[in-house]
C-alpha cells in the first residue's frame, strides 16, 4: 500500500470517529460510513468523506477499518465487503467480539481474497481521541506489515501477536484487568472519602505510589467530579464486553473470581440508571452502598 492511500472506516461511533480524526490528521484521505447520518456528517466536518454505504467504502479503499457494536453488524459489513470482490484488500477488525464471530467473517472474506485481521484495541474513547491506543493485531503477518502506517496514524503502539484470534484473546485479558481496576479504584476512593479524605488529593497522591493504575489515572478524575455523563465507555456497552470475557473464561474452564465479583457492581450500575454513563459510575454505586453518595 502506498503510504497515503485512502483508508476506509466502517462504524463511526466513539472509537471509529476518533480513529478517523487521527488518520485524517496524519495525512490519509478517509472514506467512512455509519448507519447514522449524524455520524457521517461529523466525519465530513472533520475533513473526511462520507460514503453512501459499505459497498462504496469497500470499492474505494485498499485498507478498511471496522469498528462495530455487534456480531450482526460485523456479519453485515463482511457480507457487503465480500460482494465488492476487491482482491488483496485488508480489513482491520477492531471491535471486541467473540472469536468465533470474527472467524466466521474471516472465512467469508477469504473466499474473495480479502484478508481480515483481528485487531482489537486497548484504550477508551477519550484515549482514542488523543491517539493513546494500543493495537493487538493477529492474523496474516504480511497483511499486518502492510497496515503499519495506518496503525501508526491512530495508535500509540501496536503488537503482532500471532495467529488470527490471538489479538482478541489478549483483549479479553486486558479487559478483565480494566473491569477489576475500575472497580478497585472506585472502592479505594469511596473508602477514603468515608474516612474523610479529599477525593482529588487521593487521585493525585495514590497515582504517585505503588497503588497507581491506568484506571486510577483515566477514571479517577471522573470519580472526583462525580460526573459520568461524558462516557468514554458506556456501562450498557461494557456489559457486552463483560459477557464475552465471562464466556471465554468459561469455555477454558478458568476461574476468574475477582472479575466475577465486579459483575455485580456493573449490574447495579445498570439498575441504578447508569446504562448511558461512563463505567466510572461504579463509584456512585459504591458510594450509595457506603452511605456517602454525593449530589451532582
């Protein structure tokens, strides 16, 4: 691929739009599509070109990125891409979905000489905006090498992890840690608040010691503000990722007791009306249990 050939993006949600913005900023022409017209308009305002449908993207871009919310969405996109018969095309699949779902899409596209890479991302929507993503790439190594300029346009770093599906396995492990660290951050801050410590001071001081974590750094400030409306990862969307990890561990007959414990906290966040809020809202759930619930 020439260094600045057009890049296609299918799915312009929180992650897809952020990736598109950074790819445009790096000098690539971007042709994107989303089922929502407002997202297509936002891409145009950001300097990209909005496509009428998936077929138009697949026909015009040698490398296509997919960032999709469900197995159904990936199957639909893969079917449309396969219909274009663009041989030699590479699809960078960045969604968090079951491996079997991605494998099905991989086989469908392979029949038309289109290569699907399994490339989930580590990072929130807020991190994606500032190019602070890590790509967990897996699949055909030669295809991965051809995509490196694109990875470097939207991600801080990227790793090739081997056979197709290895990227998703790494993503599930990473998300298990995110689930636990997010809740542990909230638990620690609520304990400190109940003991009379200032939450902003805790985030600063704890972040400079052995108890630091990326979730403390990223979500701690949201917990301090007690404002979860601007979601980098919505609780309702996160529930999908939680189910995927739980199913993955169950298939391997591998115990995940800490992860399982966090599920109840995220479920409580759903029940308390935080489905559209950031997952940092688990802090509000624990504050309610502790009797320290703050008002906005």
